[in-house]
């Protein structure tokens, strides 16, 4: 298990990782929710800094899909703002941690990049567990990779509680297909997304088109979900014990951050 | 020319004397040319000679015809013998090649012979290939795990470095510096420690609240 102590210095979140308004969907034809603002409960909890144990929340994201569809490129564009033309197969798994500030609350995404090669499946699948977000990726220029997304999703869902993960379907290499071809493929992809109960996005890691928007959307949805879960938990505890000041006690725990400083990887 | 009929008569006698199951000389004409033997050719020669006996009215012409036919039969005999020889030669060559293949198989290293008996899920590894597979899945898992841990540590270190570079520490040091100096000079070490702890917690709280 990987433990990261938070007893270290953390620089301020960069400006383009600050999310104050709920990011919009890519297409209304296949989106997880239409709201354009945070859940009222979450908003007030954030405003009151009443985030308790959620204070330094990390959500796990796994990215799956065929080899050479551009999973690593997508992540590298977002996390490092770089693009490498040369293909280098991912060995097993890799990860990045991206820090956000959402509705005034620090929030981290732990993004797991998995190998698309069949031979690494047995290693990568061990990292599917506990994913708050599953991103299934395909290549807009290779329709076969879209067909395979269902299998990738099935494999990832097998390791997770039903209904516990947000699912995204992402078509990459948008720069390689013409507008008309893209629209045609998107129709298929949207149909797939609806069957998978996923939100659909078309992106290009090469040009960066929609990449930041996409991950902001992922972060906001995952953040809100985990906040709601935490709040539900603490309300549950409150009702059980009947102690209204419990949340305030948790709020005080902010001053001893080591207590909730576990990054739950693996 | 007179001998032939006699010969033929002998033949007939022989035949009558032997068991009926032996096919008559006429049978040679019905055989496929590719199955002909020299014996068949002699049978045909006998039959033709017997036919010729029936046209004795013009003896001079018959003799001529007889010689020609005998010549043709001789040629045919030669051809059949020749082809039989060729078949023999080819058979011998085939047997030689068989022996050669067997010899080569025995000479080959044991590995190659085993390959033929390998199951469908088996793989042959060339031990001289520097790029051959040689690590186990568990070893790769362990290495990846270790890499992940190191990367997590690197990310933390990078963030701390960024803090240092962005002057957040010097800013803090500006405040804490004189206190520390004071503490080293005047104050007992205990009090300066609590001071330091407070600032760390303050700082963490500061970052956590996202400013």
C-alpha cells in the first residue's frame, strides 16, 4: 500500500485547476447529468468549510481501452500539457495525481493509466478496484476500438461495486478525422455511451481540444459524488449518536491532517 | 515364320494343362498400357501370330507383316522394360532420401524434436536471444509497485520543491527567521520547537483551505 504523508508542503493549486462553476457536458445526447451547479448540500458544506473528513479527498480514476488509442497521450496532455508523437506502449500501469480546488475545497484525482496490450491485462486489472471514475477510451479513426470498449468496461466494472463508478466514453484523435467522419462515428459512440450509461466526449490529445474541459467535468462529478457520500455518512452518524456537534469535531480534525492523510492507491 | 505357330500351339497346350484361373493371352489387350509387363507383350505377340496363321493365302505378304509386327513388339518390349527400370530407380532414390531425412532428424538437437510434441500452450525460448522473456509476472508486479511508490514520493518532493522555489518558504522564514535566531540565542530550545510546530500546522491549514 502506498501511503503519502500530508505533512509536507503543498503549493497552491494552479489557476486552471480551480473549478468554481460546474463544468458543462460535451453532448446532451450522452451525459451523466444536466445540472450546471453543484448540489445545494455540497455547496453549503463547502462554503462552511464543513467538509470534515472530505478535506483532502482523493478520487480514483482508471483509464482503459485498446492499445494505441491514446490513453497515455490523453493523460499527458492534461497533466503535463505535452504530446509525444512516438508511440510507447505503457507497461502494466502508470499513474498521475492532479490537484484541483473545487468549490473552494482541495481535491485530488489519482489517474491510473493502464496498458492496452492484452499481455498486461492481468497486471492492470488489479488496479481497477475502487475506481470512482472509469474512462473507456477509443480511437475515433479506428471504429473497431469502439466495439472493444464494452469489453473493457465490463472488465473494469467486475472489480467494482455496481453503480459506484461514473463511466465516461472518450473518442480520441479528433484531429485525425474530418468533421463529417467524426460526426458519423459520434453517432455510434453516443449509442454505445447510452448502452454503457456513460458520458461521451470527443477529444484530441495532440491539439488539446476538449481535454481540459473533459477532465474538469470528470473532477467535478467525482468531487460532488464523494462529497455527497461523505455528507450522507456523517449525517448517518449524527442521527445515530444524536450529537449535532460531531461535524464540528471533524472540522477540527483539519488541524491534524495526518489522520486522514492516506492516499488510497492500489 | 513357321516356328511361331508351333510356339503358339505349345502355349495353348500349356494353358489347357494348367488351372482355369490363369487369364488367357487375349487378356493382355484389355489391360491398361500402364500396367503392361513384358509377359503381356509376349502374350500379345502370340495372339497376333495366331491371327496371322489364318491369312495363309498370300504367304509372302504375311511374312513381311509378321516381321514388322515382331519389330513393333520388340520396341514395345524395350519400352516396357525401360519404364520398369525407371520405376525401380525412383523407388531406390525415394528410399535413400527417407534414410537421409531420418539421419538428419537424429542429428538435430533434442529441443527441435521436442517442439513437435509440445502442447498448444507451450512456448520455446531461445536461450541465446538477449531479448528473451526471463522475468516472472510477480517480479513485474513488484517492480511496478515499487515504481508507483517512488513516483508518489517524487510528486511530493516536487511539490515541496515548488514551494521552496515560489518563495513560500522564504516568506515563512522571514517571519520565523528572527524568532528562530532569537530562540537559538536567548530562548530555551523547547519554546522554539512549539513555535515551529504551530507554523507548520498553520501553513498546512493555509494550503488546505486552498488559498
